[in-house]
């Protein structure tokens, strides 16, 4: 479910006297951010824009742009053809503004720090062949922990030993005799990597907008294929290669297993995967590789969309982030003339209506099916889902009642006006 709030930047724009709030992922490219600004401005995509702060100084459009507030919005100015043609005038204008900033602020130390940071980022990008540094840093600690755990378990003999998972204090004992250590490694790796470099716009948008990702992967699970590719690009780095002690055959098995699980997180395949699992669950055979693979696919799906299993005070802020991400996509789809999913349209969906259907028809059926194999999850996972469903249904009843009151109030005002 969704992205962390810390992964988002909020920028306020002054569009013809109206304050527009633009939210974007800090992993967005400058081009994506510019497109969002075009949408806010009501201008076509690829319109060349100039961004000015309250003092008239130009602001670079990129994920590191300075934060502002509603009281100090940036002004967006579309560049006309004549303005673009006059490059020399634009260049002189930029030089003048830079000189004015220096004479006005004298923040030399801050400037030096900013330049140093930018140089460090550029050097790191070159060193890592253009890969997303922020994603590498994000995974580095998790990868380090995996590496240490593998070393402690004598991972060079992983496949030969084929030992069962040793129970840990923080892991329920009931998986312990079901999966090999390789199964657990594949599940953990897929869980860490399954959303790497997510752009904030789903597969439907990628395909409808004919993005570079959709073209590259022939409209087939473009995001999930991208997550896999980024993961193994990271693992190819010497200081991130947690599989360096495996032989070629073992690595091939782990890589294929990880790819299979990450691709299973495409929600377009939800019905297919769950139906397959339902056909196996009543006579499940842990010695059957196809059965075990299907179970792992369902488990990674449970991990991927399990937000509502968590306590309300933890889950709800993530729902807010997810809805904001949905609304950003639907706004962009409207601006580009693309189809808009009703559950993403800010004019048609509320938090209760969004969550009730998802919990009732996606989460509870899937977790109840898994419960047939692991009855112990009913109290820890299934019951919290039922409680969350009930809470959102109560909220929806309150919303409906308030809307009905407002509707009657408006009707009475209308009738009163007619009588006059």
C-alpha cells in the first residue's frame, strides 16, 4: 500500500492568483515534475516553463528544489516561442538574477554547501553508472542485514543442506517446518525489492500514456518488470551483491524465484493467482514445487497490500498517502485526456468508499484463504481486517447521513427561494 509521506515533496504555485498545491515523489525526474506543473497551469505537456520565487529569482525544477509555503508560492511562467528563441536574452537574464541573488543574500556558505552536495551526488551517479542513488542507499541497510544473516547460516552450502527455517522470537513458529532457507531468502529479497523505483503512476497509466516503461516491456507488467531490473542492477554492484557466495546454478534459482514473486505483485494478476491457490489449498502438498511457488506468490501479495492488517493509527496515514498518489494520477490522466479509474477520481471517491470495497473483496478473501493453511493468522491478521472493514462502514454511514442532511438543507433553501 502506498508510499511513505517522507517520500513526497509539496510545492505551492501561484497560478493566475490561485494557489495550487503540487505533490510529487522525491524520486520523480525533473521532466515528470515539470509535467505536473504544466497540469497545474492548465498548459499542454512539454510546455517550457520558468519558475520564479517571490523575489523574482529563477528556481530550478527538480526534486531538490527549495521547499516553500502557501504564503510564498512560486510563480509559473510559460515560455513562448519568441522567448525560447532569444537564448542570449534569457542567458543574460539568468546572469543578472544570479548577480542580484549574490548581492542580496551573501549566503556564501550555504551556496558552497549546496554546490558540494550537488557535486557529490553527480560523482556518485557517475560511479554507479547512472543508477538511482537514493534507491541504493534505501536498500543498503536491508541488504547488509541479509548478507550478515546469510553468512551466519553458512550460505555457501545453502542448497546442499536444504535445512528448514530456524524459528526466531519475532517470527511465529508455524512457518518453521514449511519452507527451506532458499524459499525464505527468495521471499525476503522479493519483499525488499518489489517496489523499487516506483514512479507513483500505476501500470494502467503507463500503458495508456505509452510511457518509456510500457514501451520497453511491451505493456506487460511494466512496473513490476522495472522493479526486478532495478533490483538486480543493484545486486550487480560489488558492495551490494549478497549472492556472491552462491554458485551459478543456485543464483539462477534465486533470481528466477525472486522475479516470479515480484511479477506476482501486479494486481492485474490477482484473480488468476488467488484462484490457482484456492484450487490447491484444500489438498496442499509442500513437496510439490508448483504448490509451494503458488503459496509464495500469495504470501508476497499479502505482504504487498497488508496495510489494513496493522493498527488503525499506523494504517490510516498510509491510506492518506495512497489516496493522494491516486488523485495525482487521476488529475494527470484528466489533463492528458486519458481514461480515469473511478477509485482514483478525487471527485468520486472517499476514504471509506475506497477502503471498504478493497478490504471486503480483495483483502479478506485472500487472507481467509491463507488462513486455511495457517489458522493462527485469524486473530493476528484476519480479525483486524474485519474490524477495519466495520470501522470504515461506520464512517461511510456517518458521511451518508451528513450528505443527506446537507442535501435536504440545499433543497429547502431552493424551495424557499422559489416561494419568494
